[in-house]
């Protein structure tokens, strides 16, 4: 039996962890004992607790209760607390997801006391080190023993950084890399039907008979920059002017909610708050967001997860960032990069709406069984 500590903390990691815990529960319960540590990076009910029952995620064995703070304060507090748990639990490996401060803390704490690191969502690069996530993922990849990349681009990035494909031995100095598909796709495949039958948001927001767009915004480069945040909201208002039948649903990340008052110009904020077709709602559960993704006409987002889930749901996407790690959806024409540029956002929506029915969605993210593959390689290697 291998003891694996899984670190979760931010919303997308809680969601991703559902796929791995499900694989352990249904296929590998004799071989893997999963101990779950929640750092507490996200703590609002609708950013954390809401996902556990709905996605059948086991209750965390530990919650570090770290909460919000500057990068240094937040990450340091996590490292200190994680180190104690690692020393007590003596796991065979630590599994970290993605690129948040919780990922970085797990990697640093484990590397110093020689616990092998398993990085799920390895190899992704924006090539923009102004993004905290780029720093987190580079450090985490280069400390890891098993690296699981969701895309062929991620796998190639790892090879370009000197990782070798030879998988005969495995250690922090001689890591193994894999292209295994995306565990987020595992979850969308698994939960899509139940999302359509049991979501509440479509009725609550009276969206049954109206076309709508779905948007999320939370990147610091957008929320903390007044020019960018005002430009994005101006674009959303103009889009509603251009599509008079459409509504726009925007589940607000707490960071964005906190920044809007200060960083969106008052005249735009006033229009946003009084537009009856603009649904500013609290963050929604996973089944609700899946239903929104499935029923909307198009997604406008700076979220990494939503860009892909738009693709899984065969919906075009306007990306509110200067670049993306998910380059294949742009190459295939399903998404456009608009950053926070009002004209680019508005014209991106027009272009994609115009050619929506001609877009194709080839399989790019695996077969929905990435988590099972990851679990089997952990058992084989550690
Ligand atoms: C973090 C990740 C980002 C990921 C995102 C997912 C880092 C560096 N960033 O960004 O990669 O895309 O999570 O959503 O790890 N807040 C609350 N309640 C909460 C959580 C946050 O009010 O439950 C507010 C706090 O004011 C906090 C701010 O949101 O300061 C930012 O939270 P934080 O976790 O630091 O970063 P995110 O922007 O959420
Ligand atoms: N999500 C959710 N409810 C929401 C908004 C997003 O469940 O109101 C889910 C979304 O479906 C995806 C994940 O959260 O699975 C993405 O997280 P987020 O956008 O916070 O972070 P990122 O993916 O950019 O790191």
C-alpha cells in the first residue's frame, strides 16, 4: 500500500482532485491510501465546501486554514505546516495539482525532506514570468519525480527544458515525464449528464429560453488593474448591445467582487449593476458551472479551467489574457486571445459567433481516464 498525500487549496485543485480520489476509490483502494491536505487557500463556502459532497471528494484529513495573504506570507505559512504533516505521515509521495501557491508550497516542503513529488498538470507554460502561476509551475516541475502533462504541448515543453523520455528509473534527479490527458476532462465526462439533470442555476437565473454568454474574471492582471477591468466590463456591455436577445452570466470570483468598486470606472460600474441582462452572481457549484458551459453560446474568460471546459462543451472562447497555456484551442480556431482590449474582445465574440457552427472540436485532452493512468504509474514507480 502506497501512502500518497494530496495537496489541494484553490478551487480548481479541489475540482481536479475529484478525479484522482474517484480513481483511488473505484480502482486502487487496495494499493493507494490517499491522505488529503487542504491548505485553506480558498475558504468561502462557494469556493471550497460546495464541491466536496457534489463531486464525491473525501473530507480532507487536514485543513491548514492558511487563508489569504501576500504570496510570501501565504506560501511560507503553507510550507511550515505542510512540513510538519509530511514528517508525521511519512508518505511515499506527495501529489500536487496545477500552479497555485498551494502547489508551490507542497513542492518546496516535500523536496527539502526528500518526499517524491507527483505533479499533475506538468509542462504548461505561458512564457510570462510576470504571472505568479508561471513561477510556481516551473519550480514545481523542476522539483518533481513524476510529471504528468495533460497535452502534447506540455510534454514537448518539458523535453525542451531537458527532461528525458527514458522511463526506466525514477527519482527527483531522474524524473519520469508522461503525456496522459487532462483530469479536468475526466471530470467533465463523468459529471456532464448529472449536471444537466440536477443543476439549479438555469432555473434560478431564468435561462431556459434565452441565449446567453458565460464569463469569468479573476486574474490579478485584470482585477488589480483599473484600466483593464474597466475595459473588460465596457466590452461586456457592448457585447450585450450587439446581441440584444442575449444575456450574460458572470459568476464573480471573490477577488473580482472585492476589486470592482475600486477598479471599474463609476459610469461603467453603474451600467453593469443596472443591466437586467447581465447576471452578476456568486460563484456557483461545479454542476451549475458545467450546465452553464453546456447551455451557453460562448465563453469569455481569463480562467485556465474554463477555457478548456468551453472546449470540452464544444463552445468557442474569448480569452481575456495576453497568452494561454492551452495553445491548441487557439491553433484549432476555437478560441481567440483578446487580453483586456475592449475592441479585441468585442470583435473576438463577433468572429467566433459568426463561424460557430463551422468549428470542429477534435479530441485533444485524452480519453477521460487520465486519473486512472496517473494512479497506476504512481503504484508502479514509487
Ligand atoms: C488563485 C491562484 C490562481 C487560480 C485561482 C483559482 C495563486 C497564486 N493563484 O488565485 O492560479 O487561478 O486561485 O480561483 O495561487 N478570496 C476570498 N475568499 C476565498 C478565496 C479568496 O475572499 O475563499 C479573496 C481574498 O481577498 C484573496 C483574493 O480573493 O486575497 C485572492 O485569493 P488567492 O487565493 O490569493 O488568489 P486567487 O486570485 O484566488
Ligand atoms: N468554476 C466553478 N464555479 C464557478 C466558476 C468556476 O465551479 O463559479 C470551476 C470551473 O468549472 C473550473 C474551475 O472552477 O473547473 C476553474 O477554476 P478558476 O477559474 O477559479 O481557476 P483556474 O482554472 O483559472 O486556475
